[in-house]
C-alpha cells in the first residue's frame, strides 16, 4: 500500500491513523518525498514500529527525521537505510 508521506504533521497523521490497519502491515516506509514532519509524524512512525515487533525500516530519511529520532532516543525502533 502506497501512502502519501509528503507531509506528516498532525493534520495528515489524523488521516493516516484511520488507515493504520493497512499501513502497519508493511515493515518499511520510504520517506524520499517527505517535505515536512512534526512530532505527530514521528509518533505515528513509533506506533508503526511497535506494531511490527519494535522495528521499522525507514528509507531515505531526511536529516530532520534522523535528528528527531536521535533527539527522542528512538533509534532502537528504526533501521535507517537508503535505496
């Protein structure tokens, strides 16, 4: 299932949350097209990781995403990779 991740702020995350049963079936996300993310977006990724045995592979994470993951000490939940 392809999801729109251009923006992952509280507005978009509320819409994504309604689709979480389908979204969380995957164990990876590609953030190549992500232009904006806030703490709600990071929280969504955390819930996604937790639904997958505490591991989510994140491809093409921006420096902002990497920084937020590091700042909130969430690194154990994510595999940061490039495609």
